[in-house]
C-alpha cells in the first residue's frame, strides 16, 4: 500500500540502574511501525466490481453485455452510488512507546513495582465518509490522519510463596484516547474539494478505555 520508505526504522532501547541496594530504576523507549491494513481498504468500487448471478433469468454468458461490469470512472453517478478512495500520500502507521519503573524489594520474598507507561500513535489509518460538492453520494476515504494517546500508572505487588509458587496483585490507572477506535468508516458530514480540507474529529476516550483495572493471580 506504500512506496518503499527507508526511514521506517523501529529502534528500541532499555536501561536499568541500581539506585540503592534493593531498588532498581528501569526505563525503555521503542518506535513501532504497523502494516495498517484493515477492512475499510479496498472493499468497494473502484477496487472491486461485482456482477450478480442472474442465470435464472438468462443463460450464464459473459459475452452478454448484461454481465459487463460498469466502466471504470472516478466520477460519481447513479450507477456508482458510492466510491472508496485512498490518500495517495498514505503513510505507514507509527506508534511511540515509553515506560519508566521503580522496583523495590521487601525482604527476600516480596517486591513492589511502580511503573509509568505511555504511548502515542501517529499516521494511523482513518476511514471517513464525506460528500462530494453538488452530489448526494458519499466518498469513502482512507487517510493517515488518525492519532491516539495512552498514559497509565501501574502498581504491582509480588510475593514468593512456598514450593516456587508466586502470588501477585496489580492495579492500573490509565486513560486511552483516539479519534477512531475501530478504524471503521465514520460519517464526517463535510463537503470538500481536496483532502487538505478534511477535518478529523478531536480525540476522545477510546471505546475500550478502562480507567481502573485490578488483577490478582
């Protein structure tokens, strides 16, 4: 879906530092590139043209003009009630991730960890519908305009039991936001003449946002 991009590197780095006996500071950073493929890309005209089987009416004969697919066109007419398009400058989706943790041992068999984890997604695929000026038919466009943010504070208590067994309790306070959680087509309700005019919604809490989570095992 993209031209070769030599700058799509994905470095990762991590470090650990012993602050004091029993206390360790850890930090990491990573850059991740995604293929970005989803169900909104290439499902409709002009990427796919279909012909229904009407063999119960006339014999199946592809020389019959009745079976011809509509002529390829970029115009919107009654014969092409909607159209899918992809931004010609589609970019590789990219996510930056970082974390910092302080780990403290409590005696020989217990430890606690406090961690901050964050991420920022850029150039994410976004599918939207907008109206072509003077037309009642929507254009479905896939762009690289999507973005996301995630921040969390994570706390972990771990205790070593008997016979090699371990018990742990964790709590996470987090917030996830984006402008399109599902990557599905969103009705934008705009009339534009070029992609530079396309206005995406502001970020809001993600559909899967769970501010508080507690776990034990």
